[in-house]
């Protein structure tokens, strides 16, 4: 599409947006706020708000312990099935539970145990650092018999070095684990191709879908993925700290062993037998009691995504990001910004990083005085999340215009370069 930089062009795109009605499903208390951080924390849906009120007042407040037999105990499995529909997984392979970090630990431990004698874990330098810490901790706890190889990146940390990745995987590789969409640049891996690279050497793969679930179509079953994890507080709009999810392909489930043997993953938990027997299927990867309020709020937030459909969401996401790149090239590049995300739509997820040496202080000025909420990732990435269910083209235009004003009026200069705890 041939874009233009006028405000009316953005407004016109909104009038033609088939997903525009979905914005009304979200609680929007400040129409002047330009929210570009749905890639960190999705907006609150009216459905979650109503569900939470019901759960707190009726299910917890009135029904008390009876809630477990009503709809609480089954929630991790039931909600896992719902998320599975958004990431191309057939029923019986996903549960919603714990955090991404804990789920990665469980699945990585299971994967290493399935490949005894193999000593290498392959990942990349673009991965979310917590994923690397989890791998390091796991290797340490297993006696330091494994080596973690971190494949490097190209183009100033925007894209991974796919040749180096292919060369790093061999018959000593037990596990390959990557973020499907990388957290800084938003690079989008091709799941089928990379999974096949690993499978050629009989290595297992764990995909971290935190930045892709709900933003990019994922086809776990069709790509023959082994394992996957992801969070629900970003594009799935589950709420702060909402439960993560994990996927174990059907044929791996009976052989894969969780390293954390809790009663929720036990075959008959209420028999209270003294020895652990794993539950059948993916439920064996559950551990202990789950945050029911948070789980049920998240469950309600999934409906708009299922109704919109991942193909429509992706089409709008690509248009939003292409438009943002156009505005960046036209209006922000002359002010010292450069694109920190892939230009090719098939290589990017749904957030865009703009790099600027003053990125941190610009981010502060946008938050403190311009009513724009992006976020910042070291060393110089101003990250702008584009959430197709509720981000408008006007918001993208207005956000860029406010960035332009911060620069023209040098508003960022009054902020210290010293980082706040959360950036
Ligand atoms: C790609 C990715 N992986 C893992 C995590 C960690 O998730 P959690 O805090 O649920 O362990 C995050 C958090 O933002 C993330 O973005």
C-alpha cells in the first residue's frame, strides 16, 4: 500500500479496518492515551472485568470451596485447550499453568532426559535472558554436563545468523530452544524450517511463543513442534502475572517426565497416595495450585482473539507495522532514529523497535509528559507494540507525532540517563 503521512490518511485506514469494532471490547478509560505496550501487558477486556467480579463475589465469596468442583480444578486444562486453538495445536496437548520460566525449566529438563548422552543445548543471543538463566540453572543443577551454545546475530542484533544456527546443530545437540519472535527486534523465526533443522539431527525443540501467541499465526502441530511455552499477559490480554502455558506434542507425552512432581500432575490427586504416579497426557506437567482468579480472568480475554481469527489479526498487524515503518522513515529518521526491526513483513512479529542513542530518555519523556506508553530495552531500543485487536492507525500516527514533538522541543533532555527499575 502507498502510505501518506497525514493524519487524515491514518483516520481513513481506521474507517476501513475490519477489526476496528474489537476496540470496544476493551476498557479504555483515557482516550488520549497512546498505548503502544500491548507486547508487554495487554489491555483489560470488559469480559475479564466482568468474569473477575463474578468469580470473586459469587464463586469465591458465596460458593467457597465448592468452586473447585464447579469449574476451578479443570481450569488449567480447559484454558490450555482454548489457547491451543490460537497456536495451531489439537486438543490434549496444552495446559495453562505457572510462569514461562518455570514451564521452560520443566520442559527443558524433560527434553534433556529424553536425549541422554547428548551434551549440547543450542539457543541464540536474541533470546529473552530469563530463558538463558533457566537453561544455565538447569545445567548447573544437573551437574554441569551440558554446554549451552548461543548463536550470534546480524545487522546490529536485529536478525539471527541462520547459517551459524544450522552449523551449531549436530548429533551432540539434545535441545534447541528459541523465542519465536525475539523480544527486542521482533524478528520472527520460521518454525517449520528451524524445527526441521533440529529434527534432522534428532534434537528436540522448545519454542517460546511469548511474543507471538495472539499476534502471529502459529502452527505447532503442522510444524511438528515438540514443545512450546508462552505467556498470556502480552497479546493474549490475560492480565499482569497471568498464568503461562505449555505444549507437549501428543506422542512425546508418555515419555516426557516433569522434574517437578506435584499433586496436580499426579494421576489421582485426591486418592492422596504416598507415591507419585504421573497423570496421563500433558496434565502431568502441572505442579501445584494455580491462581484461579487470574486464570479465569485470562480465560475470558481469549474470546475476542478467537472471534477475530489469527489470519485477520496478522493482516492488520502487518499493515500497522508497515505503516509505522513508513512514518519512521519519513518523519523520524531525520531526527536520528533507525529501525531496529526487520523490514520484511514475513520476518517480523507485532512490535517494532526504534533505535536512538537517547532512546531511554525519549521513552521517559513520552511516558511522563506526552501520554504515550511504549517501553525501552537496552541499549537504545524504544519498543512500540502494535496490538491488532485495539491499536488504531490513528494511534500509530499520533504516537509518531508525539515522538517528533519530544525531539523538536528537546523534552527528553531534562530526564536522567539513570534507569528506573522497570523500563
Ligand atoms: C520471550 C519471553 N520469555 C520468557 C519470559 C518470562 O516470563 P515469566 O515472567 O512468565 O517467567 C518473558 C517475559 O516477558 C518473555 O518475554
